[in-house]
C-alpha cells in the first residue's frame, strides 16, 4: 500500500461499507465536519454527532455543511459527551470513535474507563505517512507514551503490527530506531532496541520482520543501509518505525507533517474497535485519511 | 538567508577568499574530493590532503579529480593523519578542518586534545537545512551529546548562536523544542526547556530571541502557533531548533535529509576555527554546503 488513495480503493471492496458509524464527541471544528461529510458523501460511513446542538449547528453553518445525513445526540457537557460516545462504542451502537474538540487526556481517559473497549494493556498511537515512491510509513508511538520501558515498547510494536494487519498491510517490516545502528552503552536507546528485537523476533509471524537498533537513514534508505553493510528484509525498506521516546517521535512526525508536507493520518492502537485521534491542528485531509484507516479496521 | 546559494553569494564578498585552506585527514571518499575540488575551482578555498598518497590518488582517479591544485601531506596512519591535521589547524597553517574517512570519535578526540582549538567547554554540532520559502534552519545538537543536562543545553544554544553570527544570520530566533508547548512534569524536556529559556533570555543580544518549550509545529508553522494562541518573535518562525536529545535530533535531522530530501550541511560548534563534520553517508552537496559554512566562518 503506497497511498491513502489506495486505502480508499481497498475500502470500496468491504462488505460492511456504509454501515460503519463514527461517534464524535464535541465535533465543533470545521475540519471534523468536513472530513465526516466527505466520508458520508462517498458512502463509506455514517456519523453520530454527540454534543451541544447549537454549537454543532454553528460549526456546520460556518463550513457550509449539511447536517441532515448525521444523527445528533444532544449532550451539552463535554465530559458527558465523551462518556456517551464511549458508551455507544462499548454497546456496539457505533463502529468507531473519533476525537472532536476535546482534550486528548480526557478523551483517552474516557476509553480507558471502559475495559471492554481495550484489547491491550496500553493505549498507544500510530501515525501513518504517505511518502512518494514508498510503502505507507507507520510510526509509533509519537503521541502517548513519554518514555516507554522495554516492555512497553514491545507492546507498542505489537499494537502497531495489529493495526497494520487490520488495515491490510501484508508485509510488515519493523525498524526499532535509535541514533546508531549498533548497540552502544553510551546510547541507551540502542541497547534497548537490541533487547527488544532479540525478545520479539521469535514470536512474530512469517510476514513480519524486525531489526534494530537502526538509525533512521539505515531504516529508510537502501543506499545508506548498503553503505553501512546492512541488508536483510528491514534495512532500507522498513514500513514501521518504532521511535525511542515521545520527544523523538513527536518532533519527527511533526517534521514530516509541517516541514515535509507529507499526507498523514493517525489511529489509536490497543482498542477493540477503531479510535481516531488527531491533534487539534489537524486539517481535514488528515482527519479524512484517519477515518479511512478506521473504516478499513472496522 | 534562505539558501546555500545565498551563502555562496555572500562568500564572494569576503576579503580572505581563496586564502582559506582546509586540512582533510584521510580524504579517501569520492564525495570529499569532489566537494573540495568544487570549492577550489570556484576560488573559495585551497585543500591540504593529509593521508596515504596511494589511497588519495586511487580515490582521485575513481572520481576523475585532478590533484594538482591540492597540497598533499603524506601520513600513512589514520590516527597520525588526524593528529597532523589538528596540528596544522592549531598552528594556523590552515584555516579549517574537514573530517575525511575517519571515525567521528577519533576525529573529535583529536580536536579535544588541543585545548588551543577550543572556545567552549563542549564540542557540539549544528546541522543546517534549506527548506523552501524559509530562512535557513539550524538544528542543534543532533550528533554529539546523547542526553545533555540543562547546563549543557545552554552551551549547545550559545555555541549554535555563535555559529549563526559568524555565518552572518542577523536575526536569531531560538525554539527550545519539546513534545508540548507548556512545561508539564510528565514530559521532562518541557520543564527543562522552560528553565533554559528563563535562564538564558536575559543574557541574549538584541537580535536574539528564545522561546520554549515549543512543539515543532508551533516553532515552525505560523498557522499552528496561532491555533495555540502563540505569538511573538519565535513561535512559527524559529530558525534555530534546539532538540531535547540525541535520539530526537538524529531521527529528526535524518528525516529531513532522507525522507524530506532537503539540502543540508553540518558544522562543529565550540572551536576557534571552523571544523566540518559530516557523516560517512553524506553526499558531495552536503559536504560542499558545509564547506561554504566553514569559509564564511573563517
């Protein structure tokens, strides 16, 4: 899979198309309604807007969005709107959840409180980028875990691989990133990467490969990998980058989005049903791409 | 300054042009000789190649480079070639130093052993990127310090500002990066950024501004900064990004180079005379751009 357009095409072959419903607490942002409206117009999904009717109508008016295709559940309080949305997901009344104009912490807390929604001991985040002439690039975790331990990093990897499988990525090549490509005590992330790879490798499926520590150049570029004498199924062609820390992942991903201008998407990993988590500054494309991921996973 | 071409133009106005000499220990890589040859051909500098004559000749032959414009100092052993190059710099026999095909550690050790070459208690690294429609973007430190303390980060900043002044960047706008834009105890780098900014701000010159913590989107994009209600001389228009750690800086910078394909350069900070430090996988453009920086600083 090389692009979000390919994801959209793949989605059209799904049997449950048009029956996928998104609950969105506090959808008071134009880009949210625009993305949701696009998904509805194309027949991919339906939307359940949970929040203050007046605010929803105001937002729709500003962005010239028709509200008729949507179901609206009136909940004036933000906290209650989050709770109600999570309840709809838990009760299978909707298929997916998408964050509206609410704080990430409050949104994640709402999910964490309903154990039935969780399939993993950790909620983690996966960012997805479309880079020209490459397979879609998955990055985890750039948003939730600040300084994950080795055990937590293993869960981050397993969560992200599960997301990739659900989306339909057949060959999953994991690079556990550091600043160097050999374990060096002076660079703790490189030693951690070595241990993670050693521990996880035996349990991965036939379509899954893992290498690390790898520096980003050696993970991404076949030429750079060759210069360092690195070969194998991952070096130079990884499609899942595991970052050593929140700081590294956040700065890297924001660099891809804001400096590189690469199309992107984001999805929560570790939940029974798809949860879209995009930052407040995300545009309508990022939100729409994220909805595509969720629809494929639903 | 928006591009390396502008740097090249600025260089042409320098009075010492053509007298700037580079010592290069072990220049056994085509891209090194090609970049050096380009600088010589354009009349910017001269080259002193320190190493094994036979290996130098072989490399020159492969890349079809004429060796006549260069001075060659025969030193068969790599370690001795590094030592000899540093000595030439210390004795003012050359104006700049450029790393050849030697290990970064051995190269930096050679410099650190000659106290006369140092102006700072730390050797740090500054990477420079050319991003369309932006001022040249400086990033520090993505290569040397693994997990700098607050005091070390202050030195990283002062070193980088000194480099920018020497290059002729008149307005220097420092963003101390983290994953969030407000100090939060859960994200240690954000608290550190807050302290660094508070401590350094009073001592900076009138043309220098500092803000932090800033997330990368808020440091780079005026739109993203406005969404968060951030204004002032730095948010959205920073031209010096201070990264929280080696991992964050290394992955970010390699992302800009390998995924974003932005033209780049690299220079050591904290030395009395310019030292070019590029990685082994650097191409001839990166090496040539780095030489331009060094020539402007010489």
